C-alpha cells in the first residue's frame, strides 16, 4: 500500500472516531453517565425518552444499544463489562398478543444491572429484568427474568449455570495460581 493510501486510511479512521466522540458527548448531556464510564468503540446507541444511568468504571463495547422508554429506566452499576452487540431494552411487544388482530399493549419495565456484572457478546436483556451484583451472562443469551447476585447464567432463555465459586462440572480444572500471559497472577 502506498504512503498516500495509508494517510487516507488513517484520516478516514480518525474522522470515524471523531464522529462517534461527538455522539457520545451528546449522550452525556442527555443521560446520567459517570465521567469514569467508557465507550469502547463505535456504533454504540443510547436512545429513548427514559432515564439511562451508566456507572463509574463500567464500559460498553461496539454496536451495543440501550433503550429506555418514557417513564422507565436502565441503570448499569459500577465496574460492569458490557460486550459488543449487547441489547438492553425497557420495552418490547407482549408475547401473548394476537398479532393477527393488532399490535396489543407493549410490555415495559425498568432494567437494573448491579455492580461488577459482565454481559457477554450478543446478550439480550429484556424489560423488567434485574441482574444482581457480580453476575455473569454468557454470550448469545436471552435474559427475560431476574438473575441473583454472584451467579453465572447462559442460554436461550438464560438459565442458571452455577454460582460463582462452585467448582465447574465440566471436569476441566483451571489453575488460578498460574501466572497469566502478562506475568501477573489472576485475582
């Protein structure tokens, strides 16, 4: 690749990130976002007339979206990890609706995500859900009911896998005392 095209590619990338920085600053004016909250990447959408609160030390990754309809709220606690393509909604269609007749009444509810929660890639969190502190939701899961603190859930619909600290039943042992690739021991 010639120097000219490298410069052009660098400028295009810089403009892309500058565009998203402007969008993210507009979210900070509209919603309650901690100054220590981090937007990790591009394409992150926060929208709706409701309340969105994003806690200190937390981050949300590329192409994730958070929707808060009027009269409802999404609250994400401190030190949360929200991966790429996660969807968090306070409103959806009522599944009991006969759509042949009409749209029916929407199902609405606040979403609360406690401190230290990790939502894996492509997780959906529906209206009225509360996820307790220090919980994990595995990739590609659909969360339609509350998750207690300190539990690991996954699947469609998401179900309890185990409580943190229980020995995994897969027979696979993890040596938590071994140094990581960075040379530091795991927590």
